[in-house]
C-alpha cells in the first residue's frame, strides 16, 4: 500500500530497500570522473538505518550532478603550489572592488569562470539565490548592484578567514579567501574560491555574499544590551513576553525546528517581537522519535529533554 506521506520516487526506494536488504550493498554505475562532482558508487546500508537517512543517501548517489569542477587539467595549468595566496586574493579583490565601485557588471563577470557561481544570502537579493554562469551573474548585477550600493570591499585576514591555498584533490586546487562589505542596508561577509588560469591570472569559481547585520536594526549585544536592573520584575516581564499579553507579535514563525528557533532568536536579538508556533506539543518533538530510533538510545522519559 502506498504511504501517503512518501512520494512515488521514495516508494520505489522503499521497495528497493527491501530487495537489497539481503546483501546490504547497493552498487551504482560508476559515474565519477575527475571532472565531475560524484558520490561514492557503493553505499553500505544497514537494515536499521533510518528511512530518511537512507533516502537522502540514495538520492545523493543517483541524482544527476552535471556540475564540472575546475580541475587543473580542465583549466590547462600545472599545480600552482608556489603562489602567495594573499597576493592572489589581493590582486583579484582589487579588480573586483574597482569594477563594483564603477558598477561595471561586465568587468565583474570577467573575473569569473564562465560557469562560475554567485551565491547570495540576503545581501543583494533579500533571498537565498544561486546564480550559475556569467550570463546570470551579469543579470543579477545589472539588476541589483546599483540598488544595493555594494561597497567598502576589504580583504579579511583574521585566522580562519585569511587567504589560503587549498588542495582539495590532486587535480583540484584553489585560493579561498573572505572579504567584508557594506550595502545600503547593512554589513556582510563574502567568501571566494579562485582557480588558476594558464596566463597566471586567477578567476572566481564561486563567490558567496551573505548579509550579517542590518544597519538600522543593530543586534542588542555588548553596549546595546538591556542593562537596566529588573528589580524583581524579570519573571513577570518574561511571562508577558511569552503570553503577548501587552503587545502583538510582529512576526509569526511556523515550526519550532532548527530553522524556526534560529530565526526567532535572531529576530529577538534585533528587538522584533516574534511568536513561534508548532503543530507538536514540545520543542524537539519532531526529531525526538527519529533521533532516538536512529541512535538506539535507551532514554527513559525522565532523561529526555523537555
Ligand atoms: C535521522 C536524522 C538525523 C539527523 N541528525 C542530525 C544531527 O546529528 N545533527 C544535525 O545538525 N542535524 C541532524 N539532522 C538534520 C536536522 O534534524 C535538520 O537539518 C533540521 O531539523 C532541520 O530543521 P528545520 O527547522 O528546517 O526543520 P524541522 O526540524 O523539520 O522543523 C520543522 C518544524 O515545523 C513543524 N511544523 C511542520 N509543519 C507545521 C505546520 N503545518 N504547523 C506548525 N508546525 C509545523 C514541525 O513539527 C517541526 O517542529 C538529522 C535529520 C534526520 C532526519
């Protein structure tokens, strides 16, 4: 019988699972080449593995993933291990910054691989968007560069963010670095992966822009924290806050999972009254049975987190 909660594709996976259970191994056709992102061709599956985990592993193994990695072979270069990552990053970023300042989308995309990526988290699009290829990246910039006033681009050099040459595989090397930026609405962080070209130039394989804070809604941290004494009214105030007895929420978050809780916490930081609702009675009920069965925990009711 069909499970109404599982789509047709997953139904067939459920059937396959029982078929393969005897040998516990699924062999997929070998698809990985040094030019493609691939996944292991053999997945060892244990009968007790949770269905969701099984489905996600199976999908990883079979989904087409045509993205071609910029391997050294494909780029026609030899291993560039003698370069200074700081110099490479600084030179690329200065060209990028100049092109952004002049609102010259054509010059910006010249700094990218033809099939490079620009992933934006809120900063330029107020959304989570990925633009693939210079044609789409140019469209993004034509539409949003002037409107968002992207500026003040500066290399970040603190530990973990400083430019680094990373050799991911014998045939895949890139320079990764981070930069800070400002827009009309706030401050953000960018992450860039540069790959080498035969003419010693480096181009962006991918670039991420992520808005970290909003200028007009600073997080209430450090000196902006609520610093007045509550004089014994904390509990009462907290109850009013929870019950919304004196005000209405500005934002309603549906679902108190990881994402909902995180969104609500961030909104609280910037002073936006937020109510979270969930169809389950307790926070965490969504994952509790799954996690317990997956890790075979023998938790007594008194030890579970309430
Ligand atoms: C088996 C398993 C093991 C995992 N292990 C880990 C791990 O070890 N570490 C890790 O970081 N991640 C783990 N994950 C992933 C992690 O659980 C998810 O990434 C995370 O829960 C996603 O959070 P979310 O808020 O997007 O969705 P969810 O956690 O699914 O939250 C959605 C919430 O919305 C509620 N909801 C849904 N519909 C409605 C509605 N109509 N009205 C009201 N409420 C609604 C649900 O009850 C739920 O509380 C695991 C996932 C699975 C399946």
